[in-house]
C-alpha cells in the first residue's frame, strides 16, 4: 500500500474522530479509541484481510504500528457495530468524496451499478439471485452516483434482485436544498434507469436524465396520451430531443463510458474492489467493506491530484 495514501486515510480518520468527540462526547472513555478501531478496520480492508487479522500486532509495520494495546477479536467486532464507528466511516467518506456538493457542482454525473457476486453454495441469506450480464447469479450490487471528476459521493449496496430505478430514486432524494444540481446538469444512465419517477425527481433538482428512452424509435405523436401525461415534462423533452437531434444526443451520451472508467479505477489496483472475499457476507458487512474500499479509492484520488499539481 502507498505510504502517502495511508497517511491521507489516517488524517481523515483522526479528523472524523475529533469531530464526533466534539459533537457527541462520551461520559466514559472506552478502553480503545474510536480512531484506532476505524484505522484497524481500514488497514485490514486495504490488505484484503479479515477483521481477526487486524487484531494481530505482527500484521502491522512501520507505515502503521499502533502504540496502544490492540483489542481482542470479539471486542473489535463489537466496536465496529457501534453507531459511532459507522458515523466516523460515513464522515470520512463525505470528507474524501466532497459529499453531495461534488454532485451539485458537476455538469455531468453518472449512475451505474456493479455486481458483487458470491458463490452458488454460499449460505448468505441476504445474497439474492438477480440478472447479470450473461444470465443469473447470486450476490449484491453496488449502485453508485459518480461525479464528473471521478468521485463517488453517493452510493448504496443492495441485494442483486433489487431493481435499479428504486435505488436511484433513493440516492437522488439525498440531494436537497440548498445543494441542488446545476441548471445545465445531465445525469447519464443506461436504459435500466428509464423510469417516470426518476425523471421527475432529477428534474425537481434542476437536472435532466439522459438515457435512450424505452421505445426509442417512437416520437411523441406515436405515444399514448395517458403515458405522455404520466411520464412528466422532463421525459417528454428527452423524447423530443432524441427524435429531432439523435446525433447530438448520441455524442453527449457517449460520455457515459466514463462510468466504466470510474469502476475500472475503483477495482484496478492492489487492494481495489475486485470481489467479495469469503469472510465478507451479510448485507451489513458487505456495505461496510465496500465503504472502506471507496474511502481508500478517494484517498488515492486525492494523492494523485496532489502529485499532479506538484509535477
């Protein structure tokens, strides 16, 4: 693991821990500090190891060697389930990604999903069967709303059988006043996200959804009046532009390939989100693991940006 990336992660952990101690001070100091628990977990995530691995002092080196005594495996697992720990992880994610402000300032954003599969013999009851490229599989899916500068400010992990439009609607609902999308903002998605409700939600936040509409060859005149009324003004605008200026829409829509590039960067390095290890099962564990990987990804982006500015 890159020393500079880990230093960035450790600074973010300590900032978030200081913030929660200021907002919600504890009456009784726990034997192991909040920042230590979170740092141990992210150290294990960065090295693709289990939570029990993080409790062995031999697994640390000069890059990170805690001076405090390490908790036992049971103590560590309990502390990871604390609300304070979850809050710190969420705060680090917000700090490193820029939060919803990164989406509000972005002219283009992308919404896409990445399957996270488990084996067919897995006993994980939360992993459901769903459609993937080429057939059916079991597992989960990462739904990510990505900004133009390759950050992932909002995301969710759901079982694989959960449809994409409801999750997208939930993500868009997190963006409320005063941080609305820019007036010229476009959200590029694939055809699975073409739903009336999502079009209306994005339009209510100043943006527009750019997607090849289902029934793409039909003009407004060829569609049923009831459907036209239900779909909303934003989708009617999209159909009109798609039928009158198809080459322009196609040229802009080609930018959606950046979503694949972002997932490639998230997965394409040592310690990236390539798969779900055998010890990461259950929806809460999968969400925590994916969140850790996204934190490390954002820290890597920040370090690369600093190096580019210094060059």
